[in-house]
């Protein structure tokens, strides 16, 4: 399993940060906006830290939730930008191969899974400021979100394990490798 590109770059951290940001976007866009299952503060009033209630069925409550959803999106956008900037600075040759690399996408999936675990444990369980989907089965939805995070990490780990160095092509492999396959 290669951990570096041909020019010596280690892309695990930037790919993971990119995955955290992309995972946050999926959460915010699908669960907050499209499905409208929750917003950042949709369980306040019943949370574990005593935040004032911001019910989503009132104009003022929805306004405050929208502001916090927007701040959440800013953070996920910044994570994507940081991940991309780090990748750009570390991979200096054959950047096109980077986007086809199992190493990049494996670590991005790990980042997405880490996002689910951290966000799920902190916001759904410790702070309880929102749940994946409120109602009778909210604990199961929250646990499913955590389970999805674990699955993403495992799949990401398996994907990145099959990666070779990101920038290596047939003409750039070490001579001993070319001779064995040639």
C-alpha cells in the first residue's frame, strides 16, 4: 500500500479533510435542506446544554436555524477548500491522476465517516441540539448515522489499501517493477 505520490506527497490528511467537508455538505444539503429532517438547532429546548428553544415551525426559530445551518455550511466549505489547497500544494506532477486515485477517494470516504462519527456523537448524543430525524425512532436514526460513519471508514480503508502511488504510470515505475511485469 503506497502512502505517497511519486513526488513524495502524503495525501492522507488533505484527502481526509476534503472528505470531512464533502460529508458535511451531504448532511447539510440532503438532511437539512432537501429532506428537512433537522436543522442545526432543531432540538433546542430539549437539548443537554440548555440552549433556548428555536422551534422550526416559527419564523424566528426557522431564521435562527437557517443562520446556524449557514454557518455549518461555511465550515464544510472551508474544509473542502483547505483539503483542495493542501492537495494542490502537495501533488505537483500529474494532478489529473490524483482524481482517479483510490488513495484519494479512500481517504475522502474515511473523512466523511469521521465527520458522521464526530458530528453524530457531539450534536446528536452529547449536546442533543438536533437529531437525524426527530420522533419515535430518533435514537435509531442517530445510531444509523453513526453506523453509516463506521461503514464509510471501513469502505474507505479498503479502497485506499488497493492504491498505488498516485502519480505513477507505467513509464515511471521503478525499473525492477517494470521488469517483473514486462
